[in-house]
C-alpha cells in the first residue's frame, strides 16, 4: 500500500514558566498516521487538541521535537520545507487573512507562477491561472484586477484553493477551511475537496472540529484529545460505531432532533485545560463516565479492533476480565 505521507510518533513539546519553575507541556504526543494517494484523511477534535500543531509540523512551520515524517517514502529532513520539496500546499481557516487587503488577488497567482517557473510567457501564465480557477468554479476574468474586499468569504476560500492548485500538489493540508465560511457555502467547499480527490487524485489532510462535514468528506478519520490520537479508522467505523468514550462524546455534541438519542447529558466539552495535558494515565480520565482506577495512572495502549485503533483501557484484558 502506497503512503503519500507518514507521520511516525510525532512529538511537540513546549516549555512553560521561568527558570525557577519550568514545566514541559507535550502538545503532540506520539502521533502516528498515514495518508494514501487520492484520500481524504481527517484529524478531528475540539480546540486545543493538537491537530493544528500537527499540521504545522508537517508544513515545517513548527520544529519537530521528536519523531519522523516521510513523504513518498522519503524521510523529511528538518531543514526541508514540505510545501517546496514534496508538493504540499496549505489552506487556512480565515480566507481574509490569507490576502493583503491592499494587494490585488491576481498578483498572488502571478507571483506563484513566476517563483515556481510554471509558465514562460504572460499568455501561458494567464492560461495556467485560468485553468486552476476553473477547477473551483471561477475564471481569471473573475479575479483580475480585484482586491480581497470585492469577494465573499466563500469566493476567497475558493481562490485560496485555486492558488494552492497552481503547483499541482499531491497533498493539500486544509486547516478548518469551512469554519469561517457561511453555512450555505460550506458544502460547496467540501464538495470541491471530493472533486479534487476523485478527478485529480489529490490527497487532503482535513483538520476540523465539525464531525458533520468530516463524516461527509472523509475516507478515514483520527480523533485527537490533548495531543494524542484516541481512535482512528474509516469514517464509518469511527463515527457510526465509536468505541472510545471521547469519540462518543464528540459525536453526541452534534445537535440532534430527538434528545433520547443523546449518549450522555452529564459530560460537556471544555476549553483547553492545562491539567488534562499534564495528567498521568489517560488524559480523558477526568471527564470519562466509564473511568477505572487504571485509567488514572497508566497510559492506555493502542488496541486494534476490527481495523480501528483505539487508545482505551476498556479494551485491555484487565478490563474485559
């Protein structure tokens, strides 16, 4: 099985405090996953779970404390930048912050074509830009000479995707790409990702807290909590039959018309808590309704159940006994 991208036990640590009282927070803790060609793989979890930090390490925006990254089977050097060396491009959460309000949008396209030497003449440049814009439902005429303020958020996000496609990337990292887009336009962006996968063979690392769009667009999904992947498998297996208590909690956070279908009314999602990152054993133990004594002291192992990886003591031999 080909692996376009493989993350092997990635770790990112930050130091907190001063010289006298210094603590180390592990924001990403032994995270491992892979992405196949023409696949949409999702990292999902609440804010502060480490999914964006993971993406930044892949892109080279954050140094890796420990672990390895492979692109097309090649070990990524810490000094290499993935988006330059391995056909990786990124799309970020806020399309308005992507573009300078005082600069014409088409200038970004011309600059990228020039920097990567994608065309020799001005006509070839415009044709190349137009070709990529048409993939997202726009044309060169739609953007030429215009400033970011002349577009809606949805249009700017489509323009961001077209700009990412200029270099014919193998992988696009999309960090919360629809969270700041009007609800009426979200599905059009998500459908565009599926089109890129199906028609161009582009792989997508989709980062989100929105399980509804994750279920619709993903092939496989990994659920993250406080820097760790707690469950990973196909999107059908993980979201329709979640095994980890946190995965169940996340699914339950999706509004449902029938309150009887809710999994639990006693546990609620919280903001980033320093205590959970520093906790021994399972980091979800403080919120889990199924917590056992072993959860409070021992880090749960990765357990494979029907091709789903689950990090939970509920599935160890001791718990089953």
